C-alpha cells in the first residue's frame, strides 16, 4: 500500500491509524512525500537545520513509529498555503504535471507490487494546493500502473460540523460529504499509534505553556475529532475483492460512532 502525502505530519494526521493497522495486518506500506514541508512555520530553534531538513527527519521518526516499511521524498518545493507567493514557484509541487509526477513515481516504485494507492479527496481535505495535487497525482499513478484500489483519505464533513465547537455549517470546499464516504479505520490501539507519530513532529508543536496545557487537556477532543480516519475507496480497474485491505478497512455501515475514551459519554 502506497500512501502519497504532501508534507511531513500529513502521514500521521490523515493516515496514521491506517498505516499502523496495515502494519499489524502484515501489509507492506510505503510513504512518499511530495515535499519536505519547508514552507511551514515553527516556533522552535532549528540550529543548523533548515525547516525542510527538520521536518523530513521528524517524518522518518513518525513513519518508524507507524511501522512503515519504506519512505521516499520527491524533489518538489512546498507550495505554501493557497494565495501565498509560493504558489507561483515553478518548482512547487502543485505546479508539477500530475502525469509527469506519476511517471517519476512509477520508476521509483518499480520494485513494488502495489495493491492500493492512498491520496486525498478532491478538495485536498482543506484546499491546500499541494493536497489537491496529491489527489491528482494519486489518480494518475493508479491509472498508469493499473493499481486495483484507490483510496481518498478525508474527513467526515457532517460529523465535524456537529462538534460542540462547530456551528453546524457545511463547507463544500472542505473534506467530503458523509454520503461519499465508504470505509473507515478506528480503534484505541490505532489512535495511540497515531498520536505517537504526531508527537514526532515537534517542530510543528506550539511551545508556549498555555498551548501545552491546552494540548494535554485536549486529548479527548483529539480522539473525538481525529480518532476515525475516513476514506473514499474505489477501484480504477473494476476490482471487487479488497484482498488484504479487507483486514484493514471497515465499511461505513459498520461505523459505531466517534471514538471516545472508555467510560466517557458519547458525543
């Protein structure tokens, strides 16, 4: 299973549970990053490292926690958030031709027998140019190699809108509609592995004491908000047998509701 990600830390936030469960089920996993996330921000002293170097090193540690078998970085530049100057950089990941990136990936992964390619939904989950590009490249790669299964990692738009800190508004430019979701991964063990991977990305963590206290108090909020990983699963080749993926993915119809700490009330 190949997980294509835009930046370091996306692997944990969007597919941490998927990768951990796939590893436990004996499925070989590969993570490829389009960029090293050098356009991000940090409150930490990087010493002699660039932000891209630090984030790449953190990504390797996170992937190790998740049991990933192979990690690769493409030589594209982080495009930055939508509307920023980085969007115009010819070397930016979002400006690459998806078919050309897919060709590069097919050569890079020539020794892998891919059962599935994991990208993002058509909105790139939240509209970041590099995330939208992941959606395009994943589809191009799956078509080029005839990969049986294509998975769009996403969020449940309706569920997030129903959270206590939300206003119930559904933004069609964010994530995916619940009706379009097909499968999920959820479980306390997988959530624990996800959080261990998130912790590896220290350069992206706030440093103020107030922020640290909020993070410690907010673990149940994280469990409720990010404890379920959602996917839109389809087969470009018309396959109907998920094979080993059937041990990793659960159908949406079986979703028991959001992950909550044992003994905590739901909702």
